[in-house]
């Protein structure tokens, strides 16, 4: 293993999403379980302090669980203690032993062992409402076939699956029609004849498609500024050849080239003298390492999944491909056309954004549509931008290289690039999975105000700095949000995270509260 200084070049690639108009709509309410007083004895001492019983006793008092066996419906799936000593528990809901899609509850115990907050979105499902008494009439293989046929009808004959499809039986409460379905959840994930990753909800009784949405997280970057900079890379020597393989971080970082084809991961990049000339590969490798280091140093997180998951990147995907994406297993970068984009790997913001989509998938797993999807995009923007903290722009190093200072998005002023900066101006249509790349600007602005401060919509916020703000947003993502969290729930969760980390009456909690107020939440 050796270290080499290299001179990278940026090649380019990303999809610039068309802007969509915003329309005002009434605010939504927080759907979290209302917080009551901590479950305590007459002396004020929490019963079964710090134990699982504390959690189940507390939840058993909530209206929706009265007269029911809480332990048969909710299972603890994750436990975590943060730096302030607050313990966080994530629970999933099951009915008849079948998981309820998106139904997660987070419960938080303060240092005394008392319940300090409970957040989550559990749909109002009665056991008797489960179709066909929870018995599927089709098989998981049938569901995969139905999904594959639908995808084929859209893009043509499918290439090999990037991830072997699975089908999991779930209970699904469909918000659009208010009905409860027994479904198989499956994915189609292919690169040929075009990159596609779609999640399907297949009715397990009659085989119809109840719902579907696309999951590929397309990144879009901006600008100039990376040409000619020298980076130090961690590589691996194999005989007389050097490989873009870093074995010092988690389970490794590996960088490949698709050689302008579409097979992934492609060919591992190699060099004869450890002085690298593939500039897109250099940046992909160096920026993946920088992102890993950011999560490790800031949050003591070991990679994307917290357990050192291998980070694999592929550059030179396709021909003049103006895009980059996280496909659930790795990140992929095209070379761009040289006019709209340089290689997306040339911008650390964008690489950090894409890898953060992976972190999100392993934590809150925010559903990639409507408000949860906008939260997904916002958190990816926020963490991607914070790695360097050089400005408040996203992708300014690769987008429109012939237009100095141009960017894809701005956290400080989302309206510069067609995003709303307050909730009343949010987009309410169906384009872009319900405006995931548009409405993310609202949360981006709230983060900016919390960190930097300022007056917005008549509300003055005293900033707490990026370091504290990002700790609060990280705890929010990892410990409080659930897959179907909306903006109101995110506000509640972020305020609670600030209180748990810094105190209920702290300047930090006040800043977060006012930042959300300033964007109309």
C-alpha cells in the first residue's frame, strides 16, 4: 500500500431536473403519537428505568394501543445511545406477524430512564381490516414477474438485475385511497436498456399493482474549480501494478471504470507508477475517502451502513452520460457532455450527496416520494455540502463549466435555482416523484438558518454554527425519523434532537425551532 500525489481532471455527468412550479396548500399536522408525561411511579421515579418494559408500558398508555397487546404489534429493531446519554429505540409494527410498511416508532429515554419523547407514523389499521386474513393468493415469484413485466413495458427488454430481486409480504396503508392492502414489496434494478430502480407494491391477493415509484437518486452538479488540483490517494500495490483500492477505511473503497459501457462495476482502475492520470477516477476515489472520513470523524460512523460497508464507485459510465446515481449498491458517474456537466465525481458535494443517500437507506430509509422524498434529498444536500463547508452551494464545481459561479442548488437561497424557501410555496404536483428535488429547498433553508442565522419571513434566527447544526440533523436522521416522516414530523424530530443533545431551553433548541418557523413550519 502506498500514497501517491496525483493531478486530477474533471470529465462530467449529471441530470439537471427541470424546474416545476409551486402551489400553496394548507399546512399538514404532525402525525407523531402525542407525548404524555413520562411513565413514572408516585415518587416520580421511572418504572423499570431504562428497560424495554419502560417503552412498552409507555406505548401501552397511548390511545391507539389501549385494549391491545403492544408487544405483539411492536418489535424493537434498533438501540442506540448518543453522546449526551439519551437512549434511542426504533420499533417496527407487525399485525398478524406481518410487517406494516413504513410503520416505525422511535422512543427516547433521558438520562434518568424516563421516556422523553416518542415520534413516528403508525397508520390506523385494525386487524380485522387486513385483506384475506393476511393470507397471500399469489407467490413472491409471481410478484417479481408482475413487476418485471411492468418495467419491461416502459423501457424494453431488461438486462441482468443489479441486485437479486426479493419479495417481502407487507401490510400497506395506501394514503391516496385510504385503503389497506396485503402486498408484496419488490424492486426492479437494472442498467439495461437504461438505468432503472423502481419499488413496486403488488397486491398479494389479486396481483394488481397498488403503487410504485422510482428510487434512483439522480445527482446534479455544477461549475468549475477542480481542474489542476493535486490529491493524495490511498492505493494498493499488487505486484508491479497499483490499484485504486483503499483498504484502510471500513471494508474498503474501490474505484472502477465502465470504459464508456454500462456493465457494473466494470474494471478496477490500475496504474503502473502510482501517479494517476484518470482524473474522474482520482476524484471519485479521493472524494469517497473524504466522505467516509467526514462520517467517521464527525459522528463515529463506520461507513454507509455503520458497519464498514464497501464503497464502490464506477466512472466513465455510458457515452457523454449527463448523470450520476446511487443504485442501492454503489455510486455511478457519467462523463457528461462537457457543456452541461463535467464528471460528477469532480465535486465532493455531489459524491457526498450520493453516498449520503446510502446512509439514509440504512437509517431512516425515507421513502423516495413526496415529503419523505424531499427530506431524503434535503438531508443528502445538507451532508454533502457540509463535508467541505466552503460555501452554501451544491455542485458548483461541475455544473455548466463555461458559466463561472453557477450551481445546481443553494442552501442559503433556494429560490436562486427554482426551489421554494417556505412551506406555503411548496410544489404539490406529481412531477419528480412529488417534487423531491424541489421541496428539499425548504429544509435546506431551515438548516442554513439554524447554522448561519439570519432573518427570513420576519423571523430572526441566531445561528449555532455548522458543527452543532450538523450534529442535530445527524441525530434526527439516525434516531428520530421514520420512512414516512413528513415535514411536520421532521420539525418535531429535529427540535427534540436538539433538546436531547443540548437541553430543552438551550440556544440550540431555540435556533432549530425558529429556523423551522422561518420557513413556515
